[in-house]
C-alpha cells in the first residue's frame, strides 16, 4: 500500500522529510525498512548551530555521505535491489534529471533535489508533465502561492506522488530568488533512486 508523502515538522528538516518520502515513493509501506528511518534522521539532520543539532538542517556533506551509505545498504539487501546515483555542481541540470527519468521509464524512479525556495531546500522530483514541466513533492506545507513568489502550481489530488508543478524554465534557473530553481552551480545536487518494477501492487 502507498501512503501520502509527508510534510516537514519544522523549518529545518526538509532533507529528512524528502529522503523519507523518496523511500516511501519507491516502496510500498509493507516493504519500507523501519531501520532506514533511524539512519535517515541520524545522518541527515546534521547541521549544528549554537541552538543545537538540526537547526542548520542537512549539509551537502551529509547528503553526499548518505548517498554512498544508502547505495551500499541496498547492495546488501537480499529481498530487493535499488540503485543510487548521486551528482553535484555542474553535472546537475534539468536535462540530466529529465534524461535519467526517460532512460529509466520502464523502472520506478525518483530524485531528491537540492533547490532554492527563499533558501536552500530539498524536494522530491517524481516526474514531468507532457509539456516538460517538473512534478515535485515539496515537503514545506503551504496552501497557496504567495504574491511575492514566482510561478508554480499547487496540486492537491496526488498526495502519494507530487503536490507542485514547477515550470521547466524556473526549475532550471541558476537564480536563487526564483522559487524551486536549481540555483547556483556550486550548490547543486541530485540523488536518484532507481528500482526495477516488480508487480502492480508494489509499484
């Protein structure tokens, strides 16, 4: 069974929420290893300030490490396999993300993407519209597009897949003031999860 993807609980845990959502999107609830929740929270909520752990969210270094750790974790699983593919900086473009989805159209795929939404923010990319715009699940809850935000569409009827549609031109921008832009090249990162489809009830 698929469950709705979740929203972050604070202003800091988008990395944790998005990674949990990525695993939920890839696996049915019955196959979600509960131990992964432990490791996701321990490894990804690493940003430390004088206020304490987690107040600086998830660092790029933590996500890089977790990508390597997660790849090895799935390599050791006997009941299913999942590929992890991680890219940073100039490698990360809209074309790369779209091409990776197209090349794996016969598989289950999603992408944890670092972008900008006023500040650095993790979202889950789950697909594209026929027009080439980007379907994402944004774990920061909002019920309307604010007047000072750039264009995107809020979607309320696909809770297990996506809740925003971002214009392709906006998503691919390097300007951090554009909502859900990939942003500056030195900040970019994407983590792909790819898995062979098995049966309809497990998809």
